[in-house]
C-alpha cells in the first residue's frame, strides 16, 4: 500500500481548492446574520511548515471574529520559501493549503483558497498574465470575489501586495468599485531599512500605493524598528506561547501543533485527533511569538481593545461604553511612494482615502493584546473535534 504523505495529499487539496474557489459566499457562523457581516478576502504568506507561524494566528483571529464573512484565502507565496538551501531560504515548504483545509474542517466553513504568483512583479504595471496556470488562481479568486459581491469587500494583506497589484493592473475599475479598504500590514513609517514584506515584492508595493485604493495602513515597522513594542504607530507585540495558547479548544490546539511542529503527516484531518498534547506540544508552549497584524483585523471588524471585569478583551464598539479602552485610531494621511518603494507621509487635516494606524504608546500594549487574543481564540466555535 502506498503511504500517504503531505505532498501527495496536496495534489488532491489543490484540485479541491481550484474547484471550491468559485461558488461564492462562505457559510455564516451559526446564529449569525450573513447579510450584515463584513465580506473579507485574506491574502497571506501561509506555508506548511510555516515560514512564520504568526500567519496561522492571523487566520485563527479571523475565525474568532464573527463580524467577518470570509470569502476566501489567497496564498501569497514566494519562490525562495518553496525550495531548500542553497537555492532557497532554509527548508522546502508547501503553499498553505493544508492549514486552510484543516481549519475548514474544524469550523465547518468551506473556505475557498488559491495561490498567486510566486515571483515578484517585473515592474509596477505588471499584471502577471504570463505566469503559469498554477499561479493564476489567487488573482482569479480575488477578482471573482469582488465581482460577485453586491457590496465592497475588505482585503486583508499580510505578506506582499503582489496579488492585489496584479489584479488591479488587470481590472482597475472593479477594484476601485468593490474594495471597501485594504488592511495593509506591510511597510514601515520610516527608517533606513526596507521592511521585510516590502522586500518580497517592491514593484507590487509601489503599484498598490499608486492605485488610489482606500488603504488602512498598519505598518509592521516604525522609524525605529520592526520590533518596537511601545511606538505610537507600532503594531508589533510579543507573547509567550504558554500565555497565548492557554486553555484553547482541543481542535485548535491540535491545528497549531500540526503547524508549529511542521508535521509531515498526510492524513491531515486524522492527525488533528492526536495533536495538541505530549512532548511536541510542550515544545510549542516553550516558545514565543512576534505578532503584527492582529490589530488590523480587530479594527477592521469594528472592535476595540477594552478592559472588562474578566480582563482585556476585543469588544464590539457598541458594547464598549463605560469600559477603559486602549485607544486606537486611523489618522487620515497624504502619502506618496518613490520608485524604491519608500513611502513619505504626513497627517492630513481633511478626510483622505489613506489612513494610518495610531495608538496610545507603551509596551503594555502587548500584554493587553495577548490577554485579549487568547480570550478570542478560546471562544472559537468548532464543529469538529
């Protein structure tokens, strides 16, 4: 009997994803009201094994926010992470079809998923039509979700801006008409170094900033560093896994265990019954995590960070009256980008389509975010164990 491996399983998953990418609306959370939820398309540099597991936690955060109607996940993949050294970054990885399929199983929601181009755009006007068919699905999914939606869609981008830029270069009027906001978790507010995600595709970053699309900018770096926990414009925070993963549901714990351990098992659903405990999970709990994108998803869902009697929580704005808040804001800015993908900006007096994240400064921000995200993850409703 031929053994089941992760790479063999991916062939079937890729075919399933291609077929599932077009039907349209994702099922609503039980008890939810789909027509009032925020349509969301999530672009993520998600791999298995992970290149950085914060991408898994961003996807789990979306699953924990019932305000979102997740219409699809676009895998923003870069070639150097698919192959091992010396040609690649470190080890060979697969595009993140597996974690999306596992989460679909655990939550009972069909999540359309497809991969975009794996090489950077050649120039800001590149529409990537010359890429292989296997790399066209992510662009097609984005365009299809926007075309089918009766209302504008929020696009969350963690990774590069490659798929958004290529899609805009193909159908600019569609993106202008149907993009509610781009939650842009890329770039830095200043400093001499090029931020990591910008470096994945500088031409795409330039194209997005010059597109005129409404951008809500949550920069990964500040003028000081990408690891600055106290800055007024900083999204970064850090948390021990033992704090973030405390008392999670069995299935979610197993999902994270499969990812963080880089499991090679091909029986990706059965494997969830065995994970989240024992020596491997103990190794996971001993680690810690750098986080950036959480606040963009929370604000995009219309929630705030509030201190409740039970501790810090992400609370719907309408329910936060009388509670102490960690203040967040989106300031309107005027911004330009040069040919080297450097953004220059200043706060605007008047309303503007581009807004920049700001918060009350202080490193305790990370402590509050950790408590609130743990509570959000603990509350995810799973239909499979």
